[in-house]
């Protein structure tokens, strides 16, 4: 971590509201997955920027699940928040809900990794994130587990490629 002043997850929160319009839907009048991913990326980038105070770029989309369809005319909210900060990267969680008369229904969740960039567009250190609530602490711990799994996966792919490369005599 850096010597930058630490922040809390609440300080990084972003809420975006969108209306699903005809141009956002497929032939079944369901929200296009790509359109939702675009909105998720924007909300997550804003949360990362709130934490880092700098432009941040998407490094990976670790997980995205489409649990419930969103339809033409739906009002949706995207809730983005930094779950954990590492040296130069941050995991941002995004929850998408459909607004209904009696509340909100979770339709989608996603986890993205962002990297803060300096003026030369090189990765730069980010402030520590200090979770306050039990939910924030849970998300913080889970972000660490997802990062470990992502790094293990990357190493496994690298090893597999090396094995395939050497078995082909290249």
C-alpha cells in the first residue's frame, strides 16, 4: 500500500440510474448483455476513480452473472463500490437492481479489477481501503480470495501454455 490517506468503501460508492430503452434491447425486449456490461464498466470506473483520485482502467472482469432479465422500460440502478485495494489495483463490485413499486430486485452482480494510472499512464499506488461494516469486511475478504484465485488461474494458464509449447517442440 501507499502512504496515501486511506479511504472507506462508503467513500467510493457510486449509484447510477438507467432507463432501458428500445436501442438497449434485443428482439425479446430484454436488455442486451453488452449494454449492461458497458454500464457496469462505467459505474465501476467511477468508483475506482473516487478511490484513487486518478483515471483508472479496467484490468479484468473477474465475474459477471446475469441472474434475472431486465426488460424494455425497466428502471435499473447500478451500485458500485471498491471492495478492496491492493498496491496499484482495486476490486470493484457492482450490483444491478430493477426498481419496482415495492422495492428493488437484484438482477446482476459483477466484479472488476481496475488499475490507477499516473500522468505517464503507468500503474501507480493507491490508498488503502479500510472496511467499516460487517458487509464491507466480508466483501474485503472475498475480494482477497478472488484475487488469489485469479492469480492461481493466470499461473495455471501460463504453465499449461509452456507445457503445450514444449510438447510441440517449439
